[in-house]
C-alpha cells in the first residue's frame, strides 16, 4: 500500500509536461532582404514560438551550420554559425548574413533528452552603380532606352522591374528596350524585385535632357561647364565660360524646383530635399546640363 501511494505521489509531483516528447522548432524558412539605397536591413529571428516544447525544462539550445569555406578552395577560412547568428545559445537569436545555408537546431532538456530541427536561410542583396546615364533629345523627339537598371540582385533572378516616374515611358515595367518621350527634362530611377520578393530601389540615374525648340547647342559637363561641390549640402556653384541667363534645377520627377533669371553663379539649395537633381543653364542659344546630388 505504501509503495502504491509513493508511486502515485511521484506521478503527481512530476510535471505533466515531462510525459510529453521533447520537440524542437527551428521556425519557418527565412528570407533576408538587404536594401542598399534605403540603408535598411531586415531584423529576423530564428526559432519557433516557443522553440522547444515537451521534455523536462529548462532547455539548452545550440544553433549550428555546416562550415562553409570562403575564398579559394583550400584557403582554410570558414564561415560558421557565430558569423551570422548573434548568440547560438538563445531560443530566438537574430540572424544576418550573405550565405544561403541550412541552419540546424539542437535542443537538450534537463534530463539529457535531445531533439533536432532545421530551417533554411535565403539572403538577398543588391548591387548598385552610381554612374549617371545622360540622354539629350530635342522637344518632341523620342528614343529607345538600351541600357539596364543601375541596381541588380546578387543571388536570385529579377522578378519584376518598375521605372519611376512612369511619365514619358512606353512601358515602365521593362528592364530595357522601351521608348522614352518626355516633354521636359527628367531623371528616372528603377525598382527591382527579385524572385524572393526582396526589392532594391536604385538612386535615380537615367537623366533625360529635353531641349526646347530654339536652342541650338546642348552641352553636358566639360572644361567649359561644371558644377561643384558634388555632392553638396547648402550651395552649388557653376563654372561657365560665359554668363548664364537662366538657371533651372529639376527634381527626379521632372519638376522645376528652382529657377534663377539672373547671372549668378552660386545657388542656394539648402531648402531642397536630399536626392539627385539636374541643373540646366541657358546662356544665349546654348543649353548646359549636369546632374548633382543634394545630401
């Protein structure tokens, strides 16, 4: 009788959860997006909610990967879990890295039972060049754009492309090969989405300078015309071999945000938002054009 009571007492003293099988949950597959132009990185967490159930708490967590050799074969340099996980012993650590990898989880409970699970990590990054592509057309003319976006995904194929603004474009969803016919000078940028759903937004770089009827010569930056400093914060100056008649500053959506009808060569830009702009300088029958960045 005493033995039976002892067994019953032991049964009720032991927590009910100790009778359940220990289970580990590494969480769903993770898609990590890095946005260079937005200076933004997603914060992502490993593990479930909760990461361990059953067994006998407390639990010990170990996150690990199969080491990945970096550099050339035989370099002896390897990429480990600690290089991408902030703490490999937490139930829900944060993760950030540039390698596609399977991440393994081992959970050990208080009595030594062990459970395993794994998840897949997919990183997405974009590369952007900062070159400006200039095109010069007469008012009413059009041309086919044959370049490519200035931002491209590193690891996964392009799923969609959207140029902005769409004004003056025959099809703003093509990477290249579309007709361009704005009736005013404008700068285009592009948004690229990869097959993971991550999006990179390129700095506006496709600069179309539309010359009004009556202008004889269109000139870009040269020894006879330049804008400095570039990038600039509060002021820009123009270096021109002849006096300007009209100075216009045009935003990336084609709007004239500043116009000076005087012969000044130093322009206050302190009230402009950060971004890429086009400056047009009309002097006689010559039109000079350049791009600058307002920080």
